[in-house]
């Protein structure tokens, strides 16, 4: 049976890709209020973080995504996609926190979450997604070492 909430999350992401950040944010915020499922909440918060106008708001959503993680199970994630494992979410969740803390000027916290992300790298699949996360970790590490608080993603 299809997961209706995950389908709505996908549709919200399509709005974002099409340039409708406000529409995507509104759709995801509505979904956030309507579900208590750990996979849904972790995914919604993870995507909402990227739609915020301030790094402080982004951090709040990144923290909410990580807070939902302990309730994720392999069974729950595989109900949506049989290739997913719950622990494979950790590197990305920690990476986002490391990068947001770096941009907020919180070097100590950025280094902490970078370390957590690196420690969880073995959880990543060896595929394009895993390569993307590993590459992003390297870029965040370099930015932390350089003392940069600049965004690593060009403004759109």
C-alpha cells in the first residue's frame, strides 16, 4: 500500500524544485502537524530545514529531524522503501547539523556533528547517495577548517 504522507512529502519537494519555496514550506508544515510517524517527521523536518530563511530556523528543524531518529526502525523505513535502513539516515542528519552550526558560527558544535557524521559513514550505502554525502562531508570539513561561515550552496 502506498505511503500517502511520503507521497505528499515528494510533492512538496517538487514544489521546491520548481521554485515555490513558500508553497513547499507550507505543505511540509501542514504535514508536520498531521503526523506522529517517526519516518514522516524525520523526513519532513529534514526537508523543512532546507527551506528556512535563517540559519537559526534551519538549525531548529535539523534538530527536530535528529530528535525523530531514535524512533525510526528498519521495519518502518523498509515499509516505504525495502532498500532503506534507519541508521543510514544518521550521516546526513549529522552533516546538516554540522553545516548549519558552521554557518551560524558555532565552530565547536559544527566539529561535534561533523565527527558524528564521520563516525556513521559506514551506515551509508555505496551508491550515488552515499557518494554525495561523503563529498558534502569533505566540503563541510574544509569550510570548518578554513573558518568559513559562507553557504556552500549557491543562493537560488
